[in-house]
C-alpha cells in the first residue's frame, strides 16, 4: 500500500478516471463526485492562498483504492473540500483502510493542527470508524440535521402515501395560484447554463432584501456552471413573460436529487411551487429520492413531510490535552449560544 498526497491542481485532474471508478462503485452523495471537489477547489478554495490542497490517495497495486478529498485551511485545520457548502462529506473507498496510519503519514509530510470532519451521516466511513473505537484523541458530536423523501413513481403527490388530503389540497392550491407561470427543467444537453436569468433573479433578491450583496458571487456562479456542464446539476425554473420568479439548482446522481441552492422573488409560495413541479416531472416514470439537504426548514417540513436525520462532526487532535482544550472552548461557545437565544426571545 502506498499513500500519495496530491497538492497541485494538474495532478488532481489526472486522477479523474480512477476517482470516478470508485465513486460509481457505491452509493456516494453528489458531494463526493470528482466534479464537485475538483471545481470547488479550482473556482473557490484555491483563491485563498493560505489554503493548501491535500487530496490523499491510497494506492494498491498501482490502482487508487481510496480517496480522501481534503485540504488544509488558513487555520491549519484538515477538512473536506468545500465542507461549508457540501451537505454530506465522506471518504471514498473500495477497500478497508487504516485511518490512523494514513493520518500519521499526512502529518509527517504536512503541517496542520487538527482534523475537522463535518457533515457525516451514520452511513459514512468515518462515523463507522469512530463507532468501532479505532480512532484516538477524537470526539464525535451532533452537527446539523438533514431531510429526505422517497417518492415511488406515479402522479405526484398521490404517489406519496404519507400525504393526507390536507397536503394534497394545499399543493393544488399552490399550483392554481401560479397557473399563469411557465415551468422549465433545464439540462445541459438541452439548454445552455441560464446565466442571464440567474443574474436577473439574483439582483431582484438583493433588491428585495432576501439575500446580501455577496450572494452567488462570480466564483460560486462559475462552480455552478462547471457542475451544470458536467451534468451534475439540473436547473428548475419558474418564469413569466417578463420576470424570473424562482430557480433551484438541483444536484443529481442517478435517481437521487438534492435541492442545493434556491433563488426566488417575493411571489407567494413560489419556491414551493417550483419544488412541486420538479417532483411531478421527475417522479412520473421513476422511483426517486428527494433530498432537501442540510438544515431543517419549517416550510419544507410542513409542506413535504420528509424524514429528518442527524449529521455529525468528527474532531481529531494530536493529543488528549489539545482535544480537552477544544471541548472546553466548544462548551463555552454552546453555553453562550443558549444564553443569546434566550435573550433574543
């Protein structure tokens, strides 16, 4: 077994085929795809010169068997690439691996203070390693929630058995209210990336105070365009003759779809309308899983009744002292957050 650390973007690109072979062999999320990690580094993270690319490859018999899509940030933390915007993070692997050995090898070549792995599901490799007590000087903590919904093929919403007549009536009401709007589902093979429509709606959202001025900056738009052109993103759009009312960027992997970034104006229920029409179009012929991503938002839970699940964060330090210090500071932060919430209420 050999361990190789990739620190240059050109070498990163050269491993696409082997990365894809591992990715396509198991049910990884969109965020473990080569395209998401490569373009996230190239278009966004590489702009900060204090960040350092650190893709760790485990190679057996000259073939890559495991991929750790990592980087070291400006605070010397080893992290998953674009973890702030990746709803699910994990290692890719075809074989068992000795993570302590891999981590030791990385530490011998690169300087970093701690390991911060966030957005881990219970199905992730790293969650499993922690549960088996194979890691030292570490702590696993609840981090965030996410939600998803399995939809059998058929006529939405009648194909979702958990929906009562109240939900179905509400969906009909939302559709009737927006019957004058046009809906389009854009795919790379059928349409160019709708940059003009995105700019128009972005400016409208900022004007309405729905987003700050830095929302969807040029680096993020370039990432979205690259993912769209790589067939990793669909664009769900609602428009009228003169206005763009809603756009959702939906990550796709086989029959699983994740609502990643939503854009919408102040038209009542327009984002829900966009969701409804997408689910109608995508589930009419196939069983699908709709993932609402990280964060549990009341309007999504109330309208679509998804299953709510827990995400975790794994923190690893060089020794028990550093870990204890981190946990102490973290506890103080949690206490201050609770006090702040009580004060606001």
